[in-house]
C-alpha cells in the first residue's frame, strides 16, 4: 500500500469518527432543548454559538450558587442544568461535583453548536421579527 492509499484510509477512518461525534453533539443539543430554556439558548446566541465560552458562563454561575455566593434560585434551574450536564458534561467542570466529567470532543461540540444555531435561525431568523408590522387587512375605499 502506498502513501496516498494510507492517507486516504486514515482520512476515511477519521472522517467517519468525526461525523459520528458531530451527529452525537447535534442530537444531544436537540434532546437538551426539552429542558433548556429559550433564555439559555439566547445566551448561547449572544456568545455567537461559542459553546466553550457559553458553558464557562453557565459553570461560573453554577459555581457561585454551589458556594453560596448567589441564591440557587437565581442560578440555572435544576432540570435545565441536568440537561446541560447530560449534553456537554465536562465543559461545566468548574461546578463542584462535575469535575470528573470528561470533556466532549471538538466534533461533538461543533455538532452541538450547529444544532443550536440551526434552531435559533429557524426560531428567530425565519419567523417574524419585532420590527415587522402586524399583518392587517387593508381597509376598502367603498366602506
């Protein structure tokens, strides 16, 4: 087997692995939306879908609540945090008790971000915006 064939075989193998991780991340994001609020997804959009920075923000809030610096009811809700931990695990490792979770692979994170970006686009960019005038019937001149 020549060098080109070895490269092609390695590329095919790694591409298959990356595609599966991406799909797993995409699926995890979709499943997390059963518990994750629109406000949390909006925060991800504010972070330009940078999942690592977004997770760091969530972890910081969770850490402050766990240490008693802010009331727990002002931190992320229990079910919402559980859904995020289930989805992105180790990215939230700053929260006490979550430091043993493994960090997701880059392709998984990209898949998670892409799913959230797609949902955001369909939810907000595809629908009417606050600046769109309401649809009303035109008054007829004969009335």
